[in-house]
């Protein structure tokens, strides 16, 4: 018997991966959670039928979410992750010695629980002394925070289910208030091939709130189109004007200080989306 | 009835695309050729079950094959395309006013015939006055050419079927002889996620022949992993040392002079493959 997981990334296109076994499946309070052991990508977490992360390619997304903003900010002491229940972004954050505290707020404790169980290399920082984990509504946590964070990272699912409100302008206004006066945030903002309208809308909304707004990309094989975008909104620091001495060596598999800069160079059709 | 095309890009991973209809299917002298009308990507050409090109995303590959070497060379008059029977690379080449003649040698006339019929926006340059088309063995054409070309582009299939010998060191030695004394070539060299060994071998072989050898990447959604590599071997001109005034405006959807440079900045794990 052959078992194949197929994700329709659009109505008419998808990826398919051979599955050794289903490790866990559950309808949580918020979403359908599946943990699959795949042949090609190792263990794979899907939520509502969409790949969130896999052991083989997770490093791209997690490194690019964490290191671009953390090297952009000259002294990121307090960091907030909204979502990110697999722990991969946390694992990257604690590599930065400047960070004193990393708070993660994920709405679904089951994601954390099963990531700890089945994605041990990804969820390895949950017990780190700098890490604080809250199971709760990231939107509400942002709304209740004032002048609290140097860097906020929105590591959400696509804008379906519990994540819909994490793509609305009111959320970015809340982020601005939750950030310190020189803070910055990044959010994953889907792909330019199938979701150009979403990227354009988010970029426009963020640009109306933050003086420095930029888009960068990275290649994630298990995400739709393989080309992923991240939107950065910053009150003061420009990700393309980082002093050379700010960068320091860090153990990575995708990110380098050269990739940091090159990731903001957009293919023409991607640049046109945010014009 | 729903018809889906599925390409196993590895034994355990693939893409799947909804098909409106099969426009043509044929076992040619060299390979299995299918032309599909897909919902997501428009018309799609597959050879031996692998996506060669689609109307929606073809511009990335064709622009990056053609413009990076053509802007690297200061005066590319004579250009050879090995493979490339869909005509997309030719269409990009004739945008360069310096080019006096572009010769295309594809082993399979059926690819040209059905690309003309079903991929009109891609195959639009076959009748251009600068274009010469030969149906024949590119390997033999290279072996019989001496000091003939400024730029050679190897737009082949994966190393299966008729393209196997286009990934061997003897072929690159032939290319070196077929190039003028300041010539350069590029070849598509598959993806770093599933074919790292191939990239490493090709890069090593090319580096033993050409003083300047570099790797660059581009995002192609319908190719395995979405991240494609190209290897450039050059006798004299460095793709990262192009004088600013060499670049001129050209109508593109992916390539820009900034992308030209950024495409050589490799993710750490990709750079490690060719170390």
C-alpha cells in the first residue's frame, strides 16, 4: 500500500509526498492537525491540510524569519513571536546573544505539544532559559501590549482559520503600538505566484503605518511555488542599511549576511506587485 | 471527470496540476512528448513525464538562461543554443541588438513543431531573421565547432534520455573549443535540494576547464523544489564584474540587472555544494 499526502496549493495545483505513516491526527479547538512521517522531507506538520514545516526544509523559513530582523535591529532584547508553535523560529532567536527574552504566543497548544513530540530538532528551544511560552490569542496579546518589544515576528498560517485577522491592517496598527519606538516587525506574507493580491494589500497596509517597509524572499520547496515572501515594517532601522560590524557569525544552513541583502532584490514581477 | 498530471520529481515527492485537456501526446524518436492544457499554468510541455516549460512561469527560466550570459559578454555576436526546442531562450536572445546570429540545435524536431503549434508566445522567435534552426545532435554540433561562438547556452532536459551526455566533462571540453577565445557558456544544472551531487560534479568539471566558473539560481515553480541552478563557465568575462554601462533596458518579467547580481548570492547550503 502506498500512502500519498497531497496538498492543493491552489484549486488547480499542488504537491504530493509519499508518507511512511501518520504519526498523529487531531481536530484541535482551532484547526485540523496532522503529523506525517514522509519519505522525502522527514516528519511534516500540516494544519488544515497545509504544510507548516518539515524536518528537511524547515531551516530556510525559520532562519529567514528570525535572522533578518534580528540583525537589522542593533540591540534586540525583547522579542515576540506570534504563532510559531513548532518552535523553529525560537530556536533561531536564542542564537542571538543580545536577546534577553523571547516570548511566544500561539493560539493552539496542541501544535506546541505535538511539535515537541515529533519535531525534536525544530522545537528544541522551548525549554531555553530566555524563552517564555504562552498559549493564547496573539491578536489579543498584541492589542494589550504597549511599547514592549524590540522585534515582533508573525509566524502564522495562511490567512484561513484562526490566522485571518493576522493579515488585517488593525493588527499591524496594534503591532506598531506593541513595539518600542525603534522597533520593527516581520510577517510571512505568502507567495507572489498565486497570492499577489494578498502581498499587495499587506504591503500597502504596512507602508501606511511604518516608515520603512520592505519585502524579501526565500526558497521553501514545500510551500506553494517554492518562493516565499516576508514583509518587514520598521520604525527606524533599515534592513538594507545594517552596519557591517553588526553581523556576527551564527550557525545557519540558509542565511548569510550576503543572503540577507540579496533576499531584498526582487524579481521584476514581484517588485511590480508592491509598486 | 477530473484529470490531473502528476510529476514525481523524486521517487517520493512531486507536483500535480489539473488538466483541461491533452493537446498532443507522442513517442518521438527520442522521448515521450506531451502537451497539456492546464488550469493553473496554461499550456505545458512535458518530455519523458517532466515539465519542460509552461506558459505561466516560462519567463523565469528563459530570461535567466539568456540574459545573464548575454550581458556578461561585452559583445555577443554569435550565440548557440543546445536544446531549447520550445524557443523561449531564442525569444530572449533576439532582444539583444548585439546578437547577429542565434543558432539553435535541438535533437528532436517534434519539440519544435509542437511548441510552434501550442506555445505560440514562447516559440515566437523561430522565424526571426537572426535565427537559424538545426534539428540534430547538439553534442555532435559542439564537437564539430571550433572558435565559433561568443556564447553557448545549454538548455537541456534533465540528465536522462538524449541529454545524458550533455552533463559529462567531455561535453564541456567540447564547448570550450567551440567557443571563441573570450567566450562563455551556461548550462541549466538542476536543483540543489534533490540533485546536489549532480551540481557538485558539473561544477567541478567546468571549473577544471574554465578559469571563471560560477553558479546562480532562479525560482521556477514547476521545477523540482522551485529553486533552479545554472552553471556559467567563462574564459575571460566575469558575470559579477559587468560594467554598469553594459546593462541596457530590456523587456523582462524576472530579470533585472540587480537580479543578475543577486542570483549569484547562494544560500549557505547551496554554496557548500560547490565548495
